[in-house]
C-alpha cells in the first residue's frame, strides 16, 4: 500500500522543489511500473519485492516474473520468480 500525501501539505516548497513527502510518494508510484527486458531478470535486474518484470522475448512461456525476495546474500538482482 502506498501512503497518500497529506493534502494539507504543499507538494513543492517555495523554491519549486518537490517536498520530501511527495518525492517518496512519486518514487513508490514509479515502483509499480513493470520492468521490461530480454531474458530472465535473475542476477541481472535489481528490484524491490512485489515489482514485476516482463521478458519481451517470452521464450518457452517465461514471460512474467515477480520479485519475491529483497535480496539473496546481499544481491538485490536476485530473488525473481517466474509466475
């Protein structure tokens, strides 16, 4: 769940720079996008748990992956599972 910004707080400061709360909100929204690439993301693409990756080659039905583990032995590019 993505926490919504407080509507009573401005999303930019007086200099026109994004507020920290709004920056976090937009970052979390961007994490919902599906990554695309060719081949398996395992060991190649870093991600956060619950992110999705689509293999545009789709070899042998291997098309959609979900990041299950934050990392494996400290490697954030591992932990993808084929769904």
